[in-house]
C-alpha cells in the first residue's frame, strides 16, 4: 500500500515598503499572538520592528479569546504573526480571515 503525503505549500514572500515619517523610516508594526513570538521578533527585528503581543505572559493560548482591543491591534499591524497548529485554537478563524488581506506569518509553516 502506497501512502502519499501532500506537498507542503511554499511559504509566500512578504515584502514591505517602509514609509517615511518625516526624516526617519517608520518601524514595521508587528502583532503576534503570544509573548514568545513577540520576544523572538524583537530579537530578530531590533530597531526595525514595533512588536506587540495580543496575549499577556502566562495566558493559555489554547483558551484565549480575542477582545475588541485585539481586533484593533491586528488591523493596525503591517504583519500578523502566530504559531499555528491550533495553539491559538480560539483565534484560528480570525487568523485565517486576516491572511486574506494582510501580511501574515504562521510560524508552524517554517517546519
């Protein structure tokens, strides 16, 4: 019996143009689902990224439900980053809808 595994979709390339706010380039606004992802991006992006997390430290991401303020954070972000693989189970529909109109990165796609 031969079993086939579906090929993984190639990750899409995200290109952003930094806009000038006066004399300096504006930081890219990134909203992450968890503080773990936010910490990672702060280390990688240094001064180029303005990173915020939806969930505070210590919150179980499996049970977290979006608040109205989270919706504003997500809509104002240039890029949305989440883990995927149902870690943020209650937010999966939100992230799926956002991915249609906004640059979105699902970290689990990297593996």
